[in-house]
C-alpha cells in the first residue's frame, strides 16, 4: 500500500489494552492527518470495546485537526457556559492557566472550577442530552516527579453488574437530579451562575440505570458526584445516603483506571459508560493545560421506564 496516499492508511497501528477494567493505548497513529474509513472503523470498534482510547504523541494536533477528528464521531457539543472557552465555544480550556498563558493562583475561580471536576462525573450530565464522548489533549502536564494530576476513570457497566440484586431492584425506578449550579454549593467562592447559564442548563433528572441499545440492552450505572447528590423519589437523607453508596461503588479499584498523562496524549472516552475525575495536585506549583473537544449526545438516554426500553433490550 502506498504511504503517499491521502487520507493516510495506517498499517502499523497498534491497539492494546492498558487495564482490566477499561482503556486501550493506540500507538502509530497521527491524528493530525485525515484517517481513512477502515482505520476510523477500527477506532470506533475499539472505543466500544475499551471505552477509552489513549493516542500517544499527538504533538502535531492543531486545534482545527482536533475539531476535524472529533467531528468524525458526531456533532460537537457547544459550551455556552462562562469561563470555559478559549477560541471557540466548542473548545473547552481545561486548565489552571488563562487563555493568555498566565498561571492562575489556586484561588482564582478558573482554578477552583477545576476542583469541581475532581469529583466523579460524566461530562455534561447536567444537560437534558448529556455528551457522548470527550477528547482531551494534554498540552501541559505534570512532570514525572509531581504527585497527582492524573485522570481516573471508572467503568459503570462493571459497577452496575457487581451491585447486589437488592441494590439493583432499589435503584431500578430512581432518578438523580443533576444541576449545573451544584458546583457552587461545593465551592461557594465561585461566582454565581449567570441568568443566561441558569436558562441554558436548567436542572434535569436522569435514571440511575442507563440502558444501552448498542450493547443489546446492557445496563450501567449513571450518576455523578459533581452535579448533585439528591435522588428523586426518596427523602433528602435517604437519597444522599444512596448516593454515597454509589460513589463508593464507583471508587472500587477493580473498576478503575488511573491515567498518568504524558505530554500530548490525546485521550478519548465514552461518557455513556464511564465516570472520571481529576486527581488533586499542587495547583500553585504546577501548570496543567488541556484542550477538550466533546461529541454531543444525540438523544436523551434510555432508562428502565423509558418508552423505548423494551425495544432496546430485545435487540440483544
Ligand atoms: Fe470532565
């Protein structure tokens, strides 16, 4: 096969599992050039199997090329919320560094906002249609000797399977309340949510059990600890107690993979089945900069009592 052909055909791509719970590393692929359809289909299958793909050494990946690669997976999610965007409302600047390159103090609200993401979450759970996948490029990552700064992921398919039958029955009809403003309850020093944000992302409820039509109706847990801690249909105390139990289920090491970033890793993960959280690090000492693009979800997801739940389950 000619190596001069465009789009490039990648013959030497290697995809290898990195952890029993989830994740694979992709080596030998330069995402700054367009991918042929066969390679892209390999990636699609790999994401479905491993839920997370780490593409090493994407130093040449421009913002435009990252957007182009993201668009292969679906429409980009747009972020109307304040203080996230850098050059476009589809580019999420995940950093303790301003868009101008200034290292922000740990008390700057843009740094504090990163702490909200240190809690288990799946991106955009506070939207009526949460995101499908996120892609994050490590532009400035912590040096090897630094503590923390990793991103930890947990597999909610496995976490659901391992619940007791009693717990599965308990959560079957329940929903969690997700709301963007919850971060302000955790960190009251953050500036208040603007009227625009309040209007754009009102509170929403999602089933605690998510059904996956593309997996023969398999189920996963779906909840977060950064966008709420209340369960609809329970008292506040009961709901928060259940929520704490689910959080400890998500933290069980056998479901988790801790990603230690190398410079210019592009990590892509499936928000439908994974939770993630950023591990704490010394924000005053280290700069940490990521460029994130996000693939929007297409439809509200299916829970046990959704009208389409039966057909989703019977497909398998
Ligand atoms: Fe996130």
